[in-house]
């Protein structure tokens, strides 16, 4: 199902982190000119450029898709609109409906990823990590999910360090390093601040280093 890939390219939902970025799945990245401006992101949940939503709707209407795929896209689009407006309850309902209909693993990964963003924005980090992992289960190349998990662990590590819990901080930093190495392995030109953080700690993997 190509519909959600179009939607993901048309609407850049940003990660709530200091190294976050817009969705750049393989399928979405191939869809120029839609994704030429998909990196425009502003707040913790990004924003919807309405012209892109309209354009995506037109494209989907003209695609030879089954009605189920079109319906899944429409729920996904409405979910993104609600998410951007801060109406998380509606967004959760729309994404739940999209998941009932969408069968493509990559497209499902976008939905789980956006659910992770919602829970992260609400400070429900355990749930956020759960949904980011569900996104990864569906799509091993969704670097944004690895990045956002790393950000959660890194931020928790900083809080633990400030409280003097150095062992706990070290464990959390190690987890952050693991996920950031995975994110950078997939997207070597992204997450430059994370690359610097890993280098400072001597935790940039040799596999990733060879790709840079």
C-alpha cells in the first residue's frame, strides 16, 4: 500500500528530541517532489502543510488502490491532522482505525511511530518506547524510532546523573548509545549531535564509523 508512504512524505512529523527529524522511510524518500519539503518541522509534533494534504489526497484518489487501502490512508491522514492540532484522543482513534485496515508493514510502522510521538509528548515514555519498538518490528529501517528511543534513554540518564545515581545513568546512556548507533547506521548523514555525543563517550561503533 503506497498511500501511507505518500501521507508520510506529505506531512513531516518531527521527533520530540534535540536530534529528531521528519519521517524519511525508503518508500517516502523516493517520492519527490512530495518529500522535497517534508523536512519542514517546527514543534514537538511537527505541523501539517495543508497544501501537501490536499495534494496527497489527489494522488491517492488517482492511484489504483483497493478501497481498504484508501480508507486506511484517510484514517491516517485524519490522525496526523488531529495529532498536529494537539487533539491526541482523536488521533489515537484514527490511528487505531488505520491499523485495523492497513496491512503493509512499512505503512504500519509509520502509524506506530506517530503513536510513539503522541505518548512521548504526553510524558508517557514507557508507552512511547513500546510503540517505537512496534514500529521497528514492522520496519527495521525506521531510523527515527531508534533515534527517539535513544533520546528518551539519554534524557533519563541525564536526570539520573543529576540525582547522583551514576550506575543507573551509565546503564541508560549505554542503552541510548545502542539505539543511536542503529539510527546512524541506517542514516549516516543524520543525527550529527548524536554522533558527537557518541564520539565523546567513545561509543560510536566501528561499523557506524566506517560508514561516516
